[in-house]
């Protein structure tokens, strides 16, 4: 689903449709002058081979699982019915992965905003805070889930940032012997560089990888900031050409 922001940085993820709220589209963005999110831009114009590999693997697993349920299928349905069951299993797995990531992000947001956090999630949140204290220093005034719009024509919402850092959380299933280098992709550095630019630039870029089972945490700082920023800005320029939409605007706040 595409995400959009108005020029003040307010999320505009949904609009009123004939049957209630529906996801916002490019057509809505053109009408209202909204800007696309960092992830919308990147996903629309840049191939993500590792994500595609994961998707294909999970779909094959779903097909394999579905094959053991063949006795429950309508024989006359043939492959179409088999495919329907397999895709349903795959979609269920995707939803589980998305929901668990959303849940962890929600609790971390509450924690860093000083709101009530469920006791069962305090260990995870405290662990994240300790890692950040060691890596970034204990005197950062963290701001959670800040949304923005940049005059060059894009927006986003940042998991966590301070005057010195931009932080993004990634939830993972760690392997038995995790290697953080194998978890890091250019996508992540580009996302953080775009966020840093959107917030005014000059910040360091940090990913925290969180194992959803053991609550182990691994960190990675992206140091090639200028390369990642160039990558994103080129993707943004390509997105505008592909979509035939120029969402740039003048930031009246600095006039």
C-alpha cells in the first residue's frame, strides 16, 4: 500500500470513499498535492532481490504445505483450487510477519513517548533503550514516530531520532548464529539517509535489528551517507518521471 503526506508532513494514508475509508492512491495525491513516502518511492522503482527471494521461498513453502492438504481439496477444482489454498497460506504468513513488526513498533513508540507500555513488553523496550545508550550516548532526547514532508517532493515517518541520530527498527527471525552483516542491505541505508535528509540532514544512520523470539538486538551504523542519499534522490527523480507527477513544493516555513 502506498503512503502519502501533505506538505506539512501530516500522514494521508486513507481517504473517504463510497463505502468508507480506503487507501490513498496516486490519483488522490495528484488532486491534493501530496508527496509520496520514502518506501513508496523506493518500492515503485527499485528492484529488491532479497525481498523477492524471500517472497518466492515463502510461496514455495506455502505450496508445499498445501500439497499435504490435497485430500481436502475439490478434485474437480484441480490446480486453480490448489493455488487458491497455497496463496491463502502465504498471505496468512505475510500478515503474521507484518503484524508482529507493527506490534513491536507500536510498543517502542509508546515507550519512547513516555506512555504506558504493557509489562510483558517492557523487557524488550528496556533492552532497546540500553543498546541505544551504549551506542549513541545516554543524553539523546529521542523523538518517536516523527512524520515530515521535504520540499523536494517526498515524506516519511521516522521510528526514532535525535539531534545526532536517525534510527530505524527491523524485526527479524535471527538464525542460530546471526551475522549482522548478512542482515544489512542498501535499502536500509537509503531509507535512513532519506529520513535524515527529510529531517534537515547531518544525522548518523543506525539500524537496530530485533529478534522477535529471543529479543536479541544487533546494531549497524551506515557510514556511506552521501552514497545512500544520492541513491535515494536518483530514485526520487526516476519516480517522478515514471509517474509523471512532480510533487515538489516551496517550504513556506523558511521564507
